[in-house]
C-alpha cells in the first residue's frame, strides 16, 4: 500500500488517500456533541470547580472528556473515556506542586530554578510514557481498551538523548527527524484489541512540513522587519517609538508564528494519521491548514470578546471539524478485535503533561 | 425494559439485547441469550447528557445503552454526586446561576481569598530569604543595567545621611540602605529590592530638585518594603499562574490567550493596590518627619507633565508607577490634612 508523494506545495492542503483504497470500507468519524448542551455541562462544572477550590476539577475533567469521547463515533459505535476522578485529582495535586515550586523558584534563586528545570527535563520522558499509558488505558471503543506498551528506555532515547545529541549539531534542522522518531514511538507503542499499530511514515516524510515552516518563519521575520521599518519608524521624530506601536508589531509578529504553527499541526496530523495502520485498517485525515487557521482565529476572538463564555462553543466547533476530517478505512471485519488485560494506571504523568505542555502528539 | 448492546468482554462483537430489572435482578435477553445478573453487583457509569451508559456486569460483560431514564429507574441512588450534577447540567436556570456564581466566586477568589492566602504565606517566609532574593536581583541588575553612579560623592553622602535619618525610627530601620547607580537603559527610576535596599538611578536623582522630593520617593519605596510587596506579589502571581495553567488544561484548544489576559489584568490590579498602599505609607512617614505630602504630589505632577524631551527617561518610572490623577488627588488631600494639623494655633 503506497501513498502518492506530492510536491510540498501541492500536498499542503490535501494529502491523498492511500490510493482511493479499493476494498476499504469507509467509516467517517462523526462528532455528535451539541453546543447548547455542552455549554450547560461546561459552566456547571466550572462553577463547581471554583466553589470547591479546584477539588471538583478532577470530576469536571472526567465529565468533559467523557462527553467528547462518547460523542465521537466511528463505525456505529462511540468512544468511551473510563478514567476515574480520584487518580486524576491526586495527579493534579502533585503536578500543581511541582509546577508551583518551579514558578516560585525563579523569584528566589535562579540556580534553584535551573536545577528544577533540569530535574523536570529529566522526567519528561517518564511523564510522556505515564501520560500515554494512562490515556490509552482509559480510552475504549466497543468495550475494548486501548493500551500503550512503549518502554521508558525508548522514551528516554527519543525525548531526551536524540534531541540533545542531534538538534544542536544540525542547527535545528534535524528537528523533523526527532519529531518523526517521537511520533513513531507514540503510534507503534499503541495497541487496540490485541493488535499493534504500525507507522509507515519515513523520516523523509517529516522534513517537508517542518522545512516549509522554517522557511515561512524566516520570510515572516524579514517581512515584519520591513513593515516595522517603513510603517512604525517612518517620519519618526527623535526618541523611541510609542509603546503601543512596539506592542502591535510584536502582536503582529506572533500572529504570523501562530498561523505557521497551525499549518504545521494540519500537515503533520494528516501525515501521522494517513500513515498509521492497525491490522490492515487505515485512517484518512484531511485537515486543511486554512480551515484550521480560520477556526483557531475565530475561536480566539470569540473567546476573548465573550469573556470566555464561548469556550464550549469553540471546543465543540473544533471537535466537529476534526472528526469531519477523519475517516477509518476498514479493510474488513471490525469484529475481530479481542480484549487484552491491562493493569490500572495512575494519573500523575498524565496530569503533568497538561501543565508542562508536553507534546504527546497523536 | 430497555434495549442495549451486550459485549462479552472478550471481543468487539455486540449482541442486541433487551434488559429488564425486577426483584433485584437484571434479566438480559437476546438472540440465543437469556440470563440474569444481580443489580447490586452491576456497576453503572454516571449519567452524562445523551451519552451511552455502560453497565458492567460480573465476569467482564458489558451492556451499553442510551436509554438513560430506564437505567436511572433500574438503579436508583447510584452515583448520587454525579446524578445531581447531571440534573444541574440539564437546566438552563442552573447554567445561568453558574455563570453568575463563576463570575462572583472567581472575582472573590482572586481579589480576596488568594491575596489573603499569599499574604499569610509571605509572613511565614523568613527575612533572610527575602534578603537573599534582593541580593540576587541586585547582582543580576548590576550585570545587565546598573553602572557606578556619576552623581558627585558629596551629594550622595548628603542624600545617604538624610535617608539614614529618615529610616532610623521605623521598624527594621537598620536593614534599610540606599544605593545610587547610573542606568541609562532604565531611565529615571527608583525601586525597592526585597531585603530593604532602595535603588535610585542617576536620571531619577536629576529629576528630583530637593532633598524633600528625594525623601518623598524614598518613603514610597520604603512603603513597598515595609509591606513586603515584592514577596507578596511574587506569591500571588505564582499562584495565579499555576491556577491559570490548571484551568488552561480544561479549556483545551483555546489555551494560552484565555489565561494570559486575565493573568495580566490581575497582576495590574495587585500592582495598583500595592502602589496605593505604599503611597499611604509615604504620606504618613513624610508627615512624621515634618515634610508635607504636597512634595509627593509635586513629584507626581512632574512625571505627569514630563517634558517631551524628558519622556524617554521619565517613562520608565511612570510605566511602573502610573502618576494618575487619583494618586495626586490623594497626596494633596494628605497635604491638606498635614497643613491643618501643623497650622499655627490661634
């Protein structure tokens, strides 16, 4: 099964299916959540989290995740989120403690903060594995749990050793290679119904999106500098420019990086899904960078101008779009998956990755 | 009676079944299937909107169904907390009340509870830690921006002497020291480091025309230190950041901006409250040393009306200490009180 390699410019917005897939049965993903319904869930749970000083937030998280999983359907069955609130609460307390001491340390002693940052960097691979195990263990479809079996050694290699060895010596150009290693680790570590996920992307597949992003980033910086020179300083009287001008140029610049980041998300997400296989079944992802940009920008403004009240609307909109771009290509019967026992997992790593913004991908 | 899908717990096959609860037993019937399970041994997932319920039977069997009302009828008194939450989630009135409650509780939490907790924590932190913070901050500043002062030595000595005389009577006065630096990059500025060192830049000293104006600025900065503002701000800000990050996880894709804006507003709010507190302290101390708070108002006006040529140097102080009309008005009110108290009696 081979995919069509398109030149980067053409591949930008539509990654084609594995050869219009003869013999595959298409099962589009569907998100059935409703904005009004989820708004009520969101605001009631938020209020309860606040009045309980955050303790209820673990229950809120479980209900939110359950809502999004249970409203995501494929092949006639919804996903299930099975985690319990108490382990999440414990994980949150530990994560908040670690993050809090890190945030505080910088004010008291830079050395202490550096030491803490180093310590946290050392446990990132551990967090990644714990987080993946937790999320997989408590995600299910048709009553069968997912599992993650990737080991700590492999995680340390891909999230610590290889990045430290490779990225500095290639001036960052090997970033795509590191990302490929990490995504492969995540995808191939997953199991469902006793079957292994396989990852067919090569490291070469990862270079076009990241190189394109680096190129766009450089062009953008040059463009911003030119704009800044000509607009902000044009006819400037003596003295530094006014503050608002500096801020708006900075905001303008970040907006560009934000859009480039979304472009990378769209292309890499498509790449990862399109090259993932589970027991002969494939996925087809057709996110379009410009749709995703419009969604993110619209969501950001809507949330800002509604004082946050449109957050649930934004979340549902995003879930609907993402589901609408994903299709399961079944190579045959989906009933052949079987259950495999797996142990309970604690949520410490899973909660830390949220706070420290570890990119788990997938 | 409700319809559901029975999973055997071993594979992905679902069998359509009809379930009926009676006499403490759930009877399950389907094609070639008929058995019962004790209700008390069945675990039921909590209700959530229209999503499927999962009934976990003994031996790994599962029944999935979307007939929420029938499940609730068969298993009353289960998951009482989440059953209550579910009822709230279904009513618009609860949603509206939650909006109000969230706004009120969040405001109260961030403006009253969190500052109170952070301030209590600040009291527990030993002074030695604060002094260490100040030392670190000063050494970083010296590396980056502060150079030896170019103000004549006699003038420095005179100002130091006034400063020492000024802090003699206040609690912990011996810990206080004043330092002068040339800092073209910072401009006209004065700030208090944790631990009691007050730093004036040369540009600032050049803007101040008299010793009294110097004392007015120093008194304000001493006020910051007396109230341990840096430490309290650090604790409050750190708490806001941690809580913000926790909620950003729930907020999901909308992420950082949603948290960044309220964090910025809160920090501004805290800073303004601290400025007012330091001003109050300065007015009282100045009056105690027979200096009218009018001097303070005069300095503020000077910043407010800073000449365009001076703008680049005066802006630095003004941006962290906004010379608002409100502060000037309060200083002038304090000056009137001072004159009234010191007026020659008839």
